[in-house]
């Protein structure tokens, strides 16, 4: 890794940030690459240090961002740029969609087990790898279908039936509940007076 020149005078800091920040950034980037199923420790370490090197170059000028934010941003930029190169996608498209579909294509093409050494490497790549990535990328895209949604009435269940009662039905319902309440009070009074004797 190319450390910023000159070597920092402040102990416990690197590129103007505490070492703890860079350790957290290292762990975050390493975890992300682990999630992409990169298991070769040498390759993994090299890729993480490459991302951190790029983040360290930005760190002195972007003090409002943490080292982890800078590292994850650089990692995403690196991935998106690599996906554009491998998949030969135009630069005018959405980077977020390219990144998402590119990561899905990695798994569909079984890159982690078959071509782990090609990950984030500059071309030329093996033709079989490129073909598998491009085919998987096309498969990862959504199949667009026209859909028509027509509004339907809401089913409110029992609440809806109460609101639809006529005025006479509403009073009948209240009378029924009052009779039930009076019956319960009468039963209570009967048993309390019967037990008191």
C-alpha cells in the first residue's frame, strides 16, 4: 500500500485519521468482499488495501466523511467501474442499477468459485469469464411486463357493516347491547344478593 507522503508525524494516525477509523474501514471492506464470497486471503488482502489506499488519498480533503464512508464509496466506485468494463455497459446508465445487477451476475456466473483471481483485475479477461458475466448480467435484468391495476373497493370487514346499517338498524343494535348489559347487571345483582343472605 502506498502510504501518504510524508509519513505522518502524529502517532496513532494515518492520512490524518485515527488508526481505529482505518481499522473499522478495513473490517467493513473486508466483510463486503467476504459477502461476495471471496475466500482467497492474499487476494482479499490486496483488494482491501487497494480500496483503503484510494480512500486515504481522499481523506485529507474530505474531513466531513469518516474513513469507513470514504472506503465504502471507493469500493462501490471501483466495483461499478469494473462492471462497466467487463460488461461493456455505457457510462450513461445508472451506476446503482449496474452495481446491483453486476453483483447478481457475479453469483449467477459463479465467479467466486471459478474466476476469483479475475475479480477487480484490469482486462483482458478470459473469454469464458466475460461471456459468463455478460450472459448472467442479461439474465439478472427484470422481465418487463405491462400491468394494469384497476381500483377495487376496500373491504373494511365488520367495521364496514356497522357503518352501512340504516338508522333503524343502528338503534336496534344499541338496544340489543343495552339489553345484554342490563341482563348482565341483573345476574350480578341476583347472585350477590343471594350469596349475602
